[in-house]
C-alpha cells in the first residue's frame, strides 16, 4: 500500500501541519520519471524494461519519501512506512505531491 490522497485530503489542518512539521528537516523525497518526461533536479529516469508479466516496467512518475528519524511519526505516515529498520521508505505519489505543495517541500533533502 501507499499513502492515500483521500485520507490526506480528509485530515484536519492541525494533522496536516503535524505531518509537514515532522517531515521538514527529516526526509528526502525522490522523484522517478519516465525517460520521455522532463528531468528535474534530484530526479532520475525510470529504467526501461518489461516485467515478468509482459508489461512495461513503470507507467509514470513515482514519488517516495525516506525519513531519517521515525521518532514521533504521525499515524498518517506511520501506517504506510516500509522498511522501518533500514530505509524508512514511504510511497504514494499523489499524496506525497499534495504534502509537498501544502508544506513547501521539494524533491531532494528537506
């Protein structure tokens, strides 16, 4: 699973502020994009290829967050935290883009 944009949209302003304040200075956001789309600083192209099911490797851009310290992580983020002991990764492109817009976060270190 990944962060759900509908859940993000339903959070109170206080909860959204809590998420953004937790992430500021505590995360890195990566953007993976197709080789045909425009590159931006701190983004990298998706490798071309075919899955074992015969589909293209990726269909569009993907955003991921990597959290440095998960102490006090808001429940909205904690519910989708993967690789808790190592990479502390969170996915969910639409929600991550909304969080970035709301909180003024950028691709790269925040």
